[in-house]
C-alpha cells in the first residue's frame, strides 16, 4: 500500500483513509485513519487540499498543528501541506483501555486571520505485541479423587492489541490427564480452563509439568508461554460449587466505600474443615478491579473498596474462587459481571499546548505563550466552561473558539523586575453546584549573556605539601557569573604553558565543572619548589565570555630526609674508633660529629646529643656543632676504652635521626729522660690492672734476681766514682753508680736500692717501674696511683737512674 513520490525515494504511505465531510451551520470535522507504528516521515494525507487551504500561504500564516490530550505524533509540511508522521504512534499507549476505536483529536491553527480547523485521526491496531502471562509459573494443587472433567482456572494471558490481533486461542502441551477448555468473555477476551480428562493417581505420578501457550490472531501470529505445575493431592475429593456460574449486578459510580454489592454463596458436600469455604479473587481478576472491590473471604460479601468512575470504566469482571479448608483444597469458580451506572461528577478540564516555558525579556507584544483548551466531559449546562486568569499580569487570553484560547503578552516584560511568572488558569462550569479546576504554568524570562565570569581573587597562592598523593585535591578555583542558565554555566581549563618540556596539563588538572584543582603527580620539594600558571573560566553563552586568574603553587617542604652523618664516617653498623692520649687536659677535642640533611632550612637544622655514654662525667657534646670534648682529666680509675653513641636529630615534626657509635681508646704517654742527649720513652702500667697472682710472681722473681745481683756486686766491688746530675726534667731523681753515696752518703747497691724503693713505694700505694737504659743502667720511676696521665711531668714520683761504668770509661 505504498508508492514512491517526488522522485526522492520518499515513501508516501497510503493509509486506510476515510474522509468525512460533514457540514453544519458552523463546524466541519475531517477524519483520517492510520495504522500504528508507521515509519516516521510517512505521509498520511494532503491536509491543505482537504481543508481547502492555499499551500503557498501556510508558512506566512504560521500554520501550527496541535494535539489535545496527547503528544505531538503528527505534523504539517508547510511547503506541501501534507500531514506526515512525526513520531511513531503506539495505539496501546494512547488508548490504554481496549476499545474498538482510538482517535487523536487535532487542531490546525492559522494566523492572519486566526482560524482553527478540527480533525480526528483514527489509530488502527496492528499486531505489534505478543501475548504474555502475568505469572510465568502457575501452581495448581489437584486432589487425586478429582473427577474427570473437572475444570481449573488458569492465569490468562494479556495482549495489549485489539480485535483480531488480541489473544485468539490457547494451546497446552500433550498430556494424558489434562486438556484445555477455552471460553470467551463478554468483551471477547479468551480464558483457558484446565480440564481433567483422565483420573489422577498420586501414587503413580505426583507432579505434572505443563506448558500453556497463548496465541493471538495477528498475521503473523505471536505467542507467549507459561509453565503449569500440577501437584496431585490426596483425600479431599469434593470442590465447592456456586449456584450459578455467572452473576450480574449494577453499581452506581461514586458509590460510598463499604457499600454492599452482593453476597456469594457456595456449597461443599464435604464435612468439617473440608466443607468450610474461603472466597478469593482468581488470577483472572485484574488489579484494577481488586482495587475497587473487596471480597470477604469468610462470608463471600463483595463491597465497594475504591472510587468507581463511569468515565474510566463501564464494565468490570470479577472471577471468584471458593476453596475449602481440607488438607487437599478443592475449589470452584464463578464470574461476577459489574455494570457501572453514570452520574454527573466531572470537573472541567484545562489542556495547555504549544507552551513556551521561557522567553527572552525583550519578547514583542502579542507573542503567543501558550494555546489553552477547555472542556468538560459532562453535557448541557454542566459542560459549559468559563476561563479566567487568577491575577493582574502582563498577559491576556484571546478567544479563538468556545473552547480554545491563546495566551499572549500584553505588556512589556522586564527580567530585572520579575524573572519568573506563575500564571494560573481557573475554569468553572455552570452546573449546580458549579465545579471548577485550575492549572498553573511557569514562564521564565531569559537573560542575555552580558556578564563575564568573575573570580573572587585575581591571584591564588596555593601551598602544597610535598610527597602529595597523585590525584589529590589542591584547592577550588571557582568563578561566579551573574547571568542565567547557559550564560551562567562555566567551564574551567588550564592555559597551556611548558616548563622544562613539561606541560602544565601533565602536572595539574582542573574539574571543568566546579573548578577543583588536582595534582597529577607527586611533587618533591628538593627538585621543584613552585609553579605559576593561569586558569580560564568561560561561560556557555553565545558568544561566550571568559576571564582568567593566576595560580601560584608553592611546594611546602616535608621532613622526609633522614640526617646523614658524614664525619666521622663509618660503614653501616660499624664502630668509629678514636685514639687519644691519656694525659690530655680538660676541654680537649676528642672528635667532631658532622651530619647533613637534604630538607629545607627549618627541617634540616641538626642537633646532637648522647644516646649512650660509658661515663657521663668524662665527655661533653655540643648540641649545635657536634664537638665532643673532655670534661676533666683521665684518672687511673677510668677505663681504657670508652664507648659512646651520638644521635644526630633534625628539626622536623616528626623528627628524623641517625646515630654513630664512637669507641675512644686511651694510650699512655712515655716520660722523657735526657741522658747523653738520648730520649728514652717511659712505659708504665696501672697497678690496678695487675692480677694478684702476677704481683706475687713478680715479687718472687725480683727477689731471686736481687739476691743474684747482690752476690755479683760483692764479688766485684769497686771504688765508687761520682756521676753527673740528672736532667731537670726528672724531678726528685737520684743518679748514682754502683757503690755510690746516695743523699745521706750511705753506700748501697743500685739493685738493692731499687728493691728497697720498690717495697717502700708499694706500701705507699705507688707503682714503681724499672726500665733498662742503654749504656746508662736503669731508669726507676715511682708514680702515685691516684695520679693521671697528664700529671706525670708534675708528679712527686721518685726516679732513680743507676749507671754502671767500666774502668775504661772511668779513665775517659
């Protein structure tokens, strides 16, 4: 039914077209027929020719096509005057209640002068919906004693299509025990009952799985399926029965809630609980019907539950099921047909089309804001409607016909005074008492784009802590635009600038909607300290306006570098050894700890302190320069090795630190003796370090040695010869030769004198050291035990130097 026209492969769909020309004294109505789901752009008819209009004047007269109570499915080609499909038409959406006819009421409006033509488009149904069941699975409990021929209500399928395209029949999968009985309702709808054709035996088969298929009458036919699960029950074998299969009752619309419609009565031949009846709606009863009526499950009374409106629905069908309370429930069904009686109860209606929700503030006078249609479903005086505007506004209603008006601008508009108008239309019919209704529309005045975005500040300084997480929010750089709507919607972006071949867009990103600035990488203060770039905010007006702002990112240092000890240097975990003389004075510089920190000035400020120290009275540490100095002189009680752990800590929060372990070892300094211009080092030990057994052994060996020397001296006794005095460096020293006179002119052996001195000084708590001196004899030193290494030169020790002289040397 389609042909090609205009030479451009444009389909003019030839529709089921019926044109009625009915002239009266005033009005003429044109009617067309078109199937639903037609392709967009399909031509329905040449409306200009049918209405006797000049095609060339359609554009100049601003022809408009409006639809009452619906969407704009059709439109007029102003160049050809053809009525074509603008949007696919769904008959089931437009007429959601199944009816034999479905119309779109339309008005064609022309200006200069204003004329309105009414016409109707009948929407013809096509088979575009497949049947479907309300529930995919139906469960039935059937007693094994159920008689052959028993009927069971099944969930009927629903098909929104009408007439032959609706459900035509049902099919059931092959079964030895069940078949279908298809019934036709008063509205032509099909209902399927499951009929038992062979007695059930639960002991042989307790469960029957069936597939119910609903098929419509369209070409090609469509179908839908549902699963039926039949459970065979035992014992109770009598189902309740109604005295009639179909009941009819009349109900007035707007009947009071709670009004009794009728009372059902079903009987069960069983006794006891098997004879107690429970009434309920079956699955065939629509939800709408169940919302309007209630059913007492015990008494079978049907009462009004909701508001019944004749204009919405005129006939209702209830499918009632009565089942007993036996262990295996049995049921019976009946149908209640309810016919609704009409009364006058409709309020007048308002229909607003071609509504302009927003206009510019400089809109010309006489501009049409909306087309307003009024109506009343009642008749006579009750259907005559008057319309007014609620208050004095710069708008007026121009009457086009008894039920059509145009809302136009009657006075200049000023957005700065009033940016939005709420216009309320009030309609009132002439009934007694009169009924009224109202409808409010909102008209917004649009602004022009005359304001550029404005930032609160011209320069943003944003501190960012180093080691930030990538993607972290730095700040919000939001601007404000006093314009409205698209002129107010701002888009933010970073103006490109490269630093060291790195684009700003690789370092930072900004949310184009709200101006939130994010970091795309982790910053290191030690590598980069600041960034300077611009952010632009641009509105969405035509033409767009923009402004920019300077952003200064300052990287804030974080204490993320641990101090590194560079002096004294040591491998990881090793101990630094320092060797100092034991005779050093107070304040002597032992060592200096130097640490460095890669952080900023504040975080890299290093302070030093002892973490561990063998003797806290012996050393001091300068907390600022790391110098380790002696607080006093060493004593013989001080250990030879001192261990200290120095902590270098920075000024960060939290502070980071490093440690170094220093082992200080002390060494003895030899006493200098000048003899024949030869300097001999003096080595001595501390008495406290000798073991008791070593002292006893030394004493025994020394005694034997002394006795041997005495015997030798006696045998080789010679005349004593004076010797020169010892150098001044050895205070209290006595120099003698063998058999010389010492101080009090007493003649003793040098070995005997050494031994006597050893015993005497040992009793006094002193340490005596005897050391051979080449070509001179022996150097004997007596040192108080309490004297430190630094006191050697000034001690009251006694030193005896004995020298042996040969006869040849004496003569020389």
